[in-house]
């Protein structure tokens, strides 16, 4: 039985006296998953507990199903062509410690996503009139000994559906090494795919558009700018998904691995060559997905990307100021 784990938060409107009810509601299925609804319609389910197919390809910490504005399921899980693909996920072929491969989260091998030993709350939800936020903290445990090598913090924010532009979903993924010498890399070939990867149902009329116009998928990564729009006709209706990369992302601007059939879409990071993860500070990856039901022009998509970039630039400044104010003085640090 699914039980609500959220509450309606009432926010004073600009008029002052009136109150606006949050349109969002979170539902929890025990320790298995958390689902979000907007005005009673499903938005997504976040898979907390491991799921497998006949004991293989065990995976957790991803979104599936994810729905369009009309309630159709957009994502795929355990597809026959790539059974390790799963909804909206982020994963890497190369997870190494001191240069030694220890796991492959892309194909779901030798890795478990476990609640943190040291963080008191591993999941949390909050709703307001202007957003629904889910936070999940997991640690990557590798091998039979389940050595914990990376802490992963995920934040998913959904904004109220805009009747003109559609539904915006923001993803922040923070990675911090728990042991020395952790490096992360994409596939060890000329494609170098890895990182954030929506696996969306594909039809025969998929089209890709980037900042400079139409983009044609090829075997390797292509340049398309900071956003990539994918459109198709699904069950007789137009659907669009725009993927955006925040300008503060490591290695920005990223290249894109695009597929018109039987695969995922991927703003490639870091590529073939592994990069180190710090034990002292987070590596922060930020993306936005915009689901829309009408064809948006390039100038509209460019405007959407700038709005996204500016919103998180303000948030980053506020966070830095808050951290600065909260930081102890050198003397206080010494006393502690």
C-alpha cells in the first residue's frame, strides 16, 4: 500500500492574504520507491531499492517510470536491446581506485547503492507552491567486501507545469570520494559514453535539434551546444524532451552521444579518460529536462537554457554566502 510521505505546504501569495496550495504530492512504497504526483497526475517514480531481471542487472537510484504531461510513460526499464539501461539514470563504465577497476555502474556490475552510514537522513521530500524536491543520499559499495568508495547526493526538483513551455525537471548530482585515488570514466573506446542518460521510448520519426540547428546522430559524440532537443510522435501525439547542461558543469560545454533507435541519449562526461573525484569537495553535475507538447523554436529553447543557467547561478551565489557566514573562524576551528 502506498502512503503519502509529504504534506501540503501553504505559501502566502503576492497578494498577501490569499494562500496557494502546493500542487504536488509525494507517495512512498515502503523502502522501495518514492513517487511524485502533480494535481493528481503521475510525474515520476524514483527507485530506491535494487531491482533486477532474473537476478541480473541489479540497479537502484534512478527514475522510472517518468511520465509526459498527459500521463504516458516515456522511459524504459530493462529494454531487450540493452537490459542494463534504466529510465533516467547516471552511470559510468570505469570506476577505479588507485587505477584498478572496481565496478561498472553502467552495466550494473560489482556495485550496490547503499544508504549512508554517517548521514542521518538518506532520503527526504519537500513540496511548495513552486516546486517539489526529492533528495537521496547513497554510497557506492563495490566488490564482495562492499567497500564504500563514493558518496552520491541526488536532488530532483520538479517545477509546476507551464501551460506554454511544459514541465521542467532539474537534476543535481554531487559525487565525493570516500577513499583515496577514486577516478571515474566513460566507456573505454572512441565513444566514451557515460554520465547522465535518459532512456526514452523512441519511434521512427525522432528528430534532434541543437543550438545551431538539426543534429544527426553518429557513432561517436557530436557537438550541439549546451542544450539538445529531441522530438517524436508517440502514440499518435507530439512529444518533445529538451536536455540542458548547466554552464557550471565540469568540462562544459559537453558533447552528446545521440541515438535514434534502441538506446539512450547522453551528454557525455567525462569521456574516455577517467577523472579524479575529491575527498574534500563535491564534483557537481547539473542538468535540466524540459518535457513539452508543442514544437518549440530554437530561440525559445535558447531562452529556456539561459533561464536555467541564471536560476542556478543565483542559487550557487546564495549557497556560497550561506556557507561563508556559517564557516567558523580560524580560532573556532582550532578549538574544535
